[in-house]
């Protein structure tokens, strides 16, 4: 079969597109009940999409938003407004909605960030599916290492819940028909013989 479409993605942070860099406009993606920074606070990546995306929008298939690792301020973890983040990308960044994937990270997060919980991720995904505010959602990470916070369990459970809302599909034409391996070997090969040959070399 022909080569599949080569998807080109741009992955960026939740603050890549903002109404403005003025205070408090640049923090419109924070929920008020979370930590809220003062006028002197900013992220290095504030509004970075305004200069980068116009250079690549004609070749980018999907824009993945890292809506996690937000950190904390004044000892309180930030709480992100997922609806507003998507709107900032679509309205202020002029990113076509069907290209937007909103990304969650179940479990522990970097920089003092705190996972908002599966119920919030489900609600955001349900809105995206019902109102077509974005093209889809994504999770980080696919293969989290099991630890005392059970990130691997949270990711698997969240993935199962979200895939019931937005059914995963192959986005570009017919899905490739991949050959399944047998114990890591080509199906028609003899695994024992191949192993012997490798050991003899």
C-alpha cells in the first residue's frame, strides 16, 4: 500500500496565544480559584505562537497544547481553564479548530503543577466532542513509569475514559495494514533458528 501521510505536529504550551501581554489579560487561561500571579510575573513562552505559528501554519497538520506542568504561585498550584486555552488558540492564534489537540497529564506534574483530576479531563473532552471546539485531545505520557503516585494507572484509566468520548480514528485516509510480528520476529521466520544464528555470530 502507499506510504501513509506524514503528519507534522507543533507541540507548545498553554500560553502560546494570549489576548495581549497586558496584566491581567495574559493570565486569562487561569481559573480564579487557583493561584493567580501578580503583574510582575510572566512566563518566557508567553504569546510565543504569534511569531512562530505564522511561519509554519501552512505545513502543520496538528497543534498539540501542553495543558499541564503549569507550576504554582504563592504556594498554590495554578488551575488551568481548558475552555479558555482552546479559545485563545482558535481566536487569538487563528489556529483552525480541527487542528487543535488539548493535552492532559494524569498524575504527577513538573514545576509544582497538580493534575486537575479525571473528572475535569472528561468534562473538557465532552465539551470538545459536543461543541467541536477542538479537533481532539491527547495524553502525556503514553508509557509513564509506575511510581508511588501511580501515574501509569492514572494515564491508562484516563485514556480509556476519554476514548469512550472521542473515538480514536486514523486521520489520514485508510489506516495502514501492518504486519504483526510473532515474538518479535517476522511471522514466516523460525524464531529458534534466527536466535541460534545470532548467538553463533
